[in-house]
C-alpha cells in the first residue's frame, strides 16, 4: 500500500500514538474516533491504518508501551540489599516516573475496561510483574524483621494506589517541589510498613 504523500512512518507513527494518547486522556477512549485522530494528526482517516490496524490495537499499544517503559526504567535502577533503601528507591522512582507521564498514567487506569479480554490479560500481567517487585521488597523486609506488614499483597496495592494518586493533584510550580513530595510520600510509606 502506498504511503500518503508527505508522510513519513518514523514521524507519523509516533504522532498517531501521541495524538491518540492526548485525545483518549481528554475525551475517553469510547468518545474518540479514528477520524478525529486522523484529523488531529493531519492525515486522511484511511492513512491511519498504515500505522495501526484499529482503535483497539492503538489503545493496547499505548498501554503496553507505558508498561514496557515502566518495567525497563525500573530494571535499570540500582538495587540495594537494604529493605528500607529498596523501598525508598521504589517509592521515589514510582512518583518520578509517573509524574512525567500524566496522560499515559490516566489512560492506563481509566481505559483498562475498554481492552479486549486478551489485551487486558497482557496488560494485567505486566502490572502484576511491577507489583511483584514491590511485594518482594515488602516480603524481604518482613522476613528480616524490619517491616511489620500483615498482608504484603494488600500493602503492595495500597502503596501503589497511594503513590499513583500523586498524579491527580500534583502540579509543577505548585506549593511543593517534586523532591518535597517524594520525601513526604516516602515518610508515609515508611510509616505504613514499620
């Protein structure tokens, strides 16, 4: 299939994903049409299918890309043997990573319901992989007697929910710097497990 004149896959493909991310975050997946995405990108609606088979695939690509980026960035973080240091590093990493990607975080939570069962299973598996990392930290700390956590799975989900909640209220240039927010949240997380 011939490419639209003036179209470059290495430029247009990322623009399609960026535009879809922005529109899904603003209006919701169900309210956004492929025609609207094409219009905002500046291509014919039919040209979108050079970059994605359909809207469901586009949503899945965005959610999977976010999780792949999260897991990749986390894997590159130094891992201490000290349970407190590991938990603090996880806390700070989670806040920092997610504050840089508010739209991706928003659709990653709000649009899961719009995935097909097969796509949901993939994304849920990646989320569980990330959650297991925190749960492993909590289990290790509990085994060593430095954390007092009754149920590590519930504590994991509660901590991640609390940390991700920063995205709903934090604004750069506001009353608190990102470093101050990280410190306050680390203090709350630490008190939750000790």
